[in-house]
């Protein structure tokens, strides 16, 4: 009985870890720049507010305000097979958005560590 409980606990632990492993990959600004220059079908999403975006953004980024109630509806209509590079001001909102994208079935999501703040520093 003890062996069975040990085995059951071990398998349960493995199953839980497999479910909680993030699909989203955290990438540096340098890695993001390489992706942008080498992947023609990469979709870039800026999850900041219009006021933040007015200060600058990554070229060709789609603008989706994370604070708008319909942002998930907009994202849900996108092609789940494409690769997505996401960012916000410092990485929190885009990380949350990436988690929601994972729940929607997106598999290839890359979040820029440090967000647009780090991007801007690297120029």
C-alpha cells in the first residue's frame, strides 16, 4: 500500500508540473530583435495603453490595450499557429496576456523581458 501511495503521489506531481509548465518563452531584447529580423510571419503585440504607445513602440506591432474589456476577443480571432512576440511597459501585462493566450490554444508566444522599457534602453 505504501508503494502504491508513493507511486500515485509521484505520478500526480509529474502531471501537475506538466500542466503548469509555461508555453511562453521569456526572451531578451537582443533575442527579440533577432526574431524580428529573421521571422517574416512573426506577429508583434503591444499590450500597452494608447497613452504609453504615444511615447514610442516597436515597428509594426499590433496595438491591443490590455485594460480594455474586449482585448481577449481580439486575440482569440488571431491565427494560433503563428509565432507571437508580446510586450508591455515592463513585462507584467504581457506576461498575463501570454498566459491567457496559452489558455486559448496559442503555442508559440515570446514575452520580451523588461518590456518596452528595456527595448528603449537598447537603442
